[in-house]
C-alpha cells in the first residue's frame, strides 16, 4: 500500500502546490532560451534583415542548439508541474490508479481527472494522522504522464493554458521523449 503526504489536508496540498510551481519556475527561468530571449529576438530580426554573416550566425546559435534538449526538459517540467499543481489544488489525483485494483476508475483516469475523494467510493482511504499522510491500496507511486495531461481535453479544461501553448508543448514533449536517440543538431524551439 502506497502512502502520500500530498493529499493529507489543505496545508499539505497548498505546500505541494507551491513547491511544484516554484521548482518548475526555477528550472524554466534557468533555460538558456528563456534567459536570452531578448537577445534571440534581436538576432532573428538582424538575421531576417540579412545583417548577419554565417560565422556570426554559427557562433550565436551553437549554444542554443547544444542546450536545446536541456531547455526542452526544463520547459516541460515547468508546465507539467504547473498542470499537476492546478489539478491537485482542485482536489484531483496526480497518482495513477492501479487498474487491477479499481478498474473503472483506472480506465477513466486515462482520459478524465479523478477527484481524490472518488477513491473512497471503491476502497477506503486510510488517514495516518501521526505521519500526516494518506494511504490507499489502489494508488501507484507513478504520477499521470505529461502526455496524458496534454492530450485529453478533460484534463486541459481544468488548467488554464492557451491552445497555442498546448500545441507547442505537445511538440517539444515529443522531442523530449526522443532524448535517448538524439543524433541530430536541430533546434525545435525555433521552428
């Protein structure tokens, strides 16, 4: 049986919410492309005007190319944390329901957020006041995948992210998922 502090009470939820947002934000701010966004805008204007030669271009763009995957990971972590924080604050589960224990909710969770209290309808939530945690035999340690959050409108309807950003996040998340097979120098964030 897995136990979690995140769902114990409103203080635990608020603390987890804040930690998810702050951790993700620090990573986001540390992404090279975010730190140098104004320089990048200036570069692109000069490039499009034909004011940059190939040597200057290669020198400026190289760090972005080699940092691209790391930046994608940082940006994805921020948005994944943001989405999960918003869901948690609204009372939804972040952890995957074991379908071998509660098949209907586990199946539903693939496309719909599940309220934490819905677990009680099938099997009782155990509250450990001493440890300030909740335990449930149907909760896995793993949390809902970022791709699940991005690809299901029921999840997206619970968080405030404009559609253009969702489209962009799907694209860079696909690139992030290829991290074990990186063999090309390409810059997804610019395309």
